C-alpha cells in the first residue's frame, strides 16, 4: 500500500523549489503524492507547475483582497485542518519560510501528522530580517520531524538548536534542480520569448541589469530608495537596459510604477513565468535582488548578484565572492552597480559559477531519505 505524502505550498518560489521534488515523488510507486495549493500566487503558481508538467490536486483558494498576515493564517489553519481530515497524509511536506509553511506545519502538528521541512535550517539570527520569514522558518523547525537542510551550515544551525542529527539530511537545494532542468530545457528547444512578449524587444547588443524586489521589510522607504537608485543608474548608463518584473503586491507596484515609469531604458514588466525568468537570469549581466531564491540561482549561472537587504539567511552564497550585500541605501546601490558596469576586473571577480547548494540532485536525496523514513515508521507501527 502506498504511503500518502501531502505537499503544501502557495507561492511561486515555493512551487519552483517543490516542483522538482514533486516530479521525483510522482515516479515512486510507494508514494501517493497529493499536492495542495493554498492559492496565494495562483496565476504565477499555475505557470510554474505547467512548466514542470504538474498540476495541483487541491486548491484552498485562501487569498482575499488586502489580506493581512493574521487573516491569511486564520484562513489557512481552518482550511488545512479540513484538508488533512480528508486526505489523512502520513507526512506533510512544506518548504522554506512562508506563512503557508508555518501554518501548514502547525495544523499538521495539531493532528499529530509528521512534518518534513524542505530547505530547513537557514538563519539570519534576526527575527526582523527577513520579516516574517525568519520567524516562520524557525517556528517550522521547532515542530518538524524531518529537516532537509540545503547546506552543512544549515545543518549546524539545527544542531545548535537541539535538533537530533538523525532527523537532519543535508541535501543541497531543490532550486538548483529546478534551475538546471529548466536551463537545459530552454537550450535544447532553443527557446526565446515570443514576439508578443515585452522581453522580445530587449536589445541583444546591450548589457542588461535584472532587478527583482518583494520583501516586506523593504516596503515603504526601502523600496523608494531602491527605485531612486535605479533611476540614477538608468540616467548614468543610457546604454544599459534595466528589466524589472514588478511583483503584484500593491505596495511594491505603487513605489515602482510611481518612481520609475516613463524611463526609456527601464523596462517594467509583469511577473514572468519560470521559463521567462530563467531566460532573463541567463541573459543578465548583473542581478539586483532581495529574493532568497535568486541568491541561490544566479551564482549557479555565473551572474554577479547585489542583494538589496541588510542580512541574508544564506551566508554560504557570500563565501564565493559572487554575491554581495548592499542593503537599500541609494548611494551604495549606485556605487556598487556602477563599479560592476565600469570595471571589467571587478566584474570578472564576481562573474563566476559558484554554488554551495548541490549539483542538481537534491530532490532525489530528499526522496530517498523520505522513503527510508516511511519504511521505518511503518515498521514501528507494525511492531507496536
């Protein structure tokens, strides 16, 4: 009899990182995989799953207009409780540091359902940076039964917090699985954006700076400073294209469109599906981001990354010299970006492939450890 494994996620980054694992688990005859979406990034999430040949089994449709974190948590807790009652999973898999991950874990804990935490053990040590993600990840770690740590540093964080070694597996990060699979797919198919895509108009003979931003701790003044830096850079470097897929959060949209619209070499585009975004990363000369996932992906492509945050829960990326923290100070963003655009030697020092997050086989490692755990758990039940 197959074991019931329920995978819960709701945002685009979660879907990207869980899709390779879902593809592997769908091939395991001893696993009955049930994919549950909370529906937080429905359109973007569906695009990701379609790219990987996947679909959800259940959509909780929790998002409402102007929803607060507490409102989201309330709705998630109630609907996930009903979903667990219906599916009766042997284990619930969650990812990373979202509110979905923590609430899905809490709802499972209340029902005595074991929890597997993918991308466990990342820490900044500051509950306000990133907020609320640092707390979500730590709280999930307290009640998880299996911890799939992407690096030895993440494993050591968990050990310091008292997690037993036998509950931890160092796996690499599934985002590298997703990235390498998609890049190979794009290469094999000679894929390019369609003629009706705004990306089709990008000049192939000009350098391109890719920008992403969505972190809550940057809302307000932080995003304003970032946008002022981009405006200054666009003015100083008219021969450089700046491409910014703008997150759908109204606070992000207000700042970005309010301060950057109408500038000829700044291309403000809608959020891109994973195929388009991997193409953009591969095409980029430099990447400016506050995203955690991009910090992992871009160095694997040999792209210099300037992180628009004060701290990172991924300190391993800093060791290779391909990623640098620059915060949201306007002058520093302009200075650091300008150096990479003006100084070929400084650029080459950062434009190297570096990835401490594995070789693209994290999903297989997680699936194998999960399979062993399911066998061990079943044996214990039989002996009881």
